[in-house]
C-alpha cells in the first residue's frame, strides 16, 4: 500500500449495510475467469452488431474466436474518439433504437459531439457501479447527498443521481453553478455528502469563506470528486478546509460515465477499477504497445457487459498507471490521472501538465489552489506564465518570496523556466464544473 503523506484517517465508520457485491469478493482467478467469459461474449457481440468493429477486426485479420485467453485481447484493434465521431450519431449502437433507453453526449472542445447510448440493463449496471463507488468512498444508505454535477447531456449529473438513489440516499439534484444557492441549500438541507468536480468544490469553499462562513462547520462528511484531474495536495486542501473525507471517482462517457472506478475511503490511494465490468490496459501512447502494470502510459478500456454501445480497447488518452488492488485486492487501481495526452503542454521540448503545477504550488505557503496557465509566444519562443492567487493571509512581501519559490520548484521538478504572476485573491476565473486551466494565447504559430 502506498501511504499518502498527511492523509487523514476516515471520519466515518463502516456501516453494517456496507456489504460488498459478490464480484468485489471474488478471488483474482475467479474474477479473471468472469472477465474472459464476458470478454469473449462482448467481442463476438460487437463484431456481429456494429459495422465499425466488423470492419476493424476484418482489416486487422482477427476474429472473435481468436480470443482464447485474456492476453489475446492485445490482438484486437484499438478504438478511438475519432471512430465514434465517424459513426455520429448512432452508428456505434449495437441495439435497435427502441432498445436504447437513454442517450448522453459530450461536446468536447473540437469537432462533433460524442454520442453514447444505454439499454435499460446498461443503466442498471451504471447505477450499481456508481452506488458501489459511493459506498467505497464512505457514503451510506439513508444519507442526504447534494449532487452538484451538471445535469443534462453530461453523464455526471444523472449518473451520480441514479447511483445515489440506488444506494438508498436522499438525492438533492442541485446540478452545477449558482454557487450562492448551493451554499444556501448546504446550510438548510444539511447534506452528508457532496458530489461535484474538485475545482467546483473549491469554488464553493471559496464563496463560503467570502461570505464569512466556516466551511469546516457544514454538515458534510464526504465528497466524491471527479471528472477532471486533481492531486493529493488538492485533496488535503479540501479535506482540511471542509473537515471531510474527499475521494476520487473516475469515468468517461464512452466507457459508461462516472463510476468506472471509485476510491476506497480507507485507503485513498487511487480509484479501484470495477473489473467485473471493464478490462483495463495501459499502453504506450506513441508505440501502441501494451505495458506492464505499474508503468505509466495511456489507459485503455474494453467494456465487459455493455449492451447498447460496447467498446473494444477504447483509448481514453488519460495518462496513469495500473496498480495492484488494495481496498478490493482482486481489482486493480488507477494511480492519479496526470492529465490527458491531448492536454499536455509541450514547452520548449518539456512536457508539462497542470496537475504538476497544482502539486508544487499547494506545497508553498501563501499560494492558493486558484491558478491558470497562459502560453504565449512573444519572441518566437513559447513562454509559460503561471497566474496564481495568493491566499488572504499572504502579504505582498510574502507573495514575492512564494513566487520565487514556485518558479524555482517548477524549474527543478518540471524542468521548465516560466514566469509567475501572483494575483490578488478572487481575481481568477472560478470553476462551475470542469475547470479550464490552460489558456493558449499564441496566435496560431
Ligand atoms: O467526466 C464522467 C465523470 C463525471 C467522471 C463525474 C467523474 C465524475 P466525460 O465528460 O466523458 O465524463 O469526461 C471524461 O474526464 O477521460 C478524464 O480525462 C476526465 N476525468 C474523469 N474523471 C476523472 C478523474 C466524465 N477522477 C474525462 N480524475 C476522462 C482525472 C478524470 N480525470
């Protein structure tokens, strides 16, 4: 087990109804036997029902029968977001439209939306896995759950909503935004848990402090946070400010939505992948080779039970590692997501992710977690400026020292020289969902 420095012991005690699903208790061998059986079914099912998979498998000269053991999955071609875009809107569906009970879509920053569909059974599995994630994170049946993930086409709101209902919670379907109203409802309804993005919880904390409220005095005990990369430093910030347990939840629309993996509150060492429903792999994003567990690379998923839209070797572009199981010894965990391969900043040959800046900045006294990165090209060379707010109790003189330290630490740990601008508290844009950290201000070359 990797101990995380400074992680608090869990606040809540396990409840009697915290009984695990049978799949969570299987041995690794039993689980892999289940995975193989489900994988063989899924691969054949996708080949028969989705034209794109038939073509891809045929082009690669591979047939569903070639999948005799789990390692044979590596013979099958990858699927990428572009395949989903090509099949827009419903070309990836493996069932007639009448059997699709719900559709979600993610807009993405460029190009067509990515459309995903669910049968009734897919929705049941999703609820179960989100409920399982909540349970792992310490949320209990009977609790009031404030859901501030956005409702609508985004999978966060409805995914969390039905998952919390499934666990037996009372759901407050607040959705994202309207921060003052969020705070009012947190005070009046006294929820036990909050579900939102980490940066939106930061926005809520910040707004509470500005309103003269003590965030540590709310009724909240647990936060289940995801949809964007965040660090253990951010976890400590939120846990300390709110006096809660903060756990991660991971997922992506194409693979299901939130709840593909969820973090165990007793460990807080990365989200456990619910491997009875998803087979993960880590690959080298440049060579496409499958890497061993523990090595850093791109996360790839094959769905094992999906009916409306099975995915075979779907490339997430999320960079992380596969780690041995802890909270559920039979299922592997993902390490923290460093970032997405397509969000990586390449600054004069050095690769950089916003999470690296978050990690460094939050260790420097006087600096807040509110920062943004600006890339400019003033003299033919790219320049990075880190704009970061000082904390309220950090004087201008202290800020000069903090700024120097941040610059020094970034140079040491990331290898990039950058400019630091420490700004006054409350001056940078706040998140209401997934926060945009990077602003590319180069005029296109
Ligand atoms: O963000 C699903 C979700 C909703 C997850 C609510 C957790 C909570 P998409 O909009 O399709 O779905 O975006 C998926 O978000 O590929 C990652 O890059 C990022 N992401 C999601 N969860 C995490 C996390 C939802 N826990 C994309 N840590 C993924 C880091 C995350 N990144």
